C-alpha cells in the first residue's frame, strides 16, 4: 500500500466524548470509506502513524432521515474504525500528520 492510498483510506479522526474514553484502552477512532476492510485499515494506520495495531473493529452508522425546510432528506451512511494499539504505542489525533 502506498502512502497516497493510506491517506485516502483514513478520512479523519473522530473526536467525541465516547471516542476519547477509548483512549484509556489504547483505542483510536477513525472515519473510513464504506468499502474499507479491516486488513487495509490496519495496514494504513501502521504505515501513516508508525505504530503497531493489535485489532480493528468496524461499524456502519446508518444515515438518519431528517427534514430540511419542510423537505425530507437522508444523511449519508458512515463507517467508523476503532483501532486498538499495542502497549506503548500512541497516536495524538489533535496534531496533524
């Protein structure tokens, strides 16, 4: 995998209260494309951040149906990857790459 493919695979970090609680257990949450697989996510994180990944869990959040100015629309589905890092590995998502 090239670094350009890895940058395309890891869209952005997710910084919420729930994902911040995962940092106590060496976990970092990223937004990834819907067609991303666990092995590719693991490979991209190890390449970009130079850390050792022990596990990758993924989930798909279905988009909600919302109203906007009286019209019904739907938000996009998103896929999240919760990456568990090896002991001693750390990623600081508040700084850039």
